[in-house]
């Protein structure tokens, strides 16, 4: 976003697709850097098993939500199916260590940003809040609700809908408390469509005269471009 800030106060663990099929489409995707072997710690026991199972559940839920999105946008229920059936999605654990020192000026747990893909499913596992969403130029706290997910619209859905649905600008603010009780963990699943899915304005979202606010790209081009900017590649 062109905003210079100190480093975010967060640690991340991420995986991609648990098992990458050995076929030409996936081999091409691997060559382009969209799938890589996951790296696993030896402990705790069953860590890999649980993470892979959770990834599959979140992937299935995201697929179902994309079908609901299609209906809400006046499309056939299965309109997105062949665009998200081999997604380049990632599952993260975001660990926010206990706040034990005064942050630098402008330093928070995660700076303001939008997510890259079509949607994000976020599970907040404890009562330590901090997630904020910008609504009408006001940062609004999104408190954890037991047994629920926060669903964010991502940049690709904004492009698909020609800004009928805009991507969610959000951040994670520092806690009001310090010490061990300020530790926070959350689990976001970032739904990224197939790397070669063409992202252009949906037929139900074109402006008068058939115009679009965005150029046509692929999902892979989108995530590569944004990653390069984020990490100054």
C-alpha cells in the first residue's frame, strides 16, 4: 500500500496443498512456483495429520462459499467451480507473541492490508481481540465469537465483481494489556483460485456500456505481483 512501517509483531506458519498430484497441470504449476513441498516440524505429535485435515475442511468450505457467492451475484451456482477446483490456497497460523515491550511508533501486530485472493476464512481461537476492519473511515473491532469464522472479501473478488464487492481493509491492533495474557493466535485460510483462472469482470457486474474498472489477469499473476511488491522482490 506504499506505507512504510516497522515490522509487524507476528510469527507465521503456513502450508499449501497437502498432496500435489503428479500430472502435467500440477507439474506446470510447480515449475511456476505455485506449489511447493510443505515443511513439517517433528513435534508435537500428529501436528501434520491435524493440519492437513483442517486444510482440506477449509478448502471444501471455501469451495461451497464460492458457490454461494455465485448465486448471490446472479450467476449459476457452479459458475466458479472450474476456477477454484485446483486452488493455490494457503492455511496459516498467526501467532502474536505476548507483548513485553513498548512497540515502536506505528508498529502494530499486523499493518493495514487487504487479502490477495477471492476470500479468507479466519478462525480466532481466543478472547484476545485486535482484529479491526475499516468501515466508513472508522476502524471497527471484530471481537472473537466462539464457533464462528470471519469471512473477508479479497482483491480478486473485488476485481471479479468490478468493486460491487470491495476487498476488506483490515489490521490487527496491539492489545490493551501486556504480559502473558496478551498472547494471541488465529488461523486464516486464504482461498486463491487456480493459478490459471482468468479474472475479469463478471457478466452480472459490468457497468453501463459493458465497461470494467480492471484489466484481465490470472489468479497466478495477481498473487505473484502482490508477493513481489510485499517482499520487495
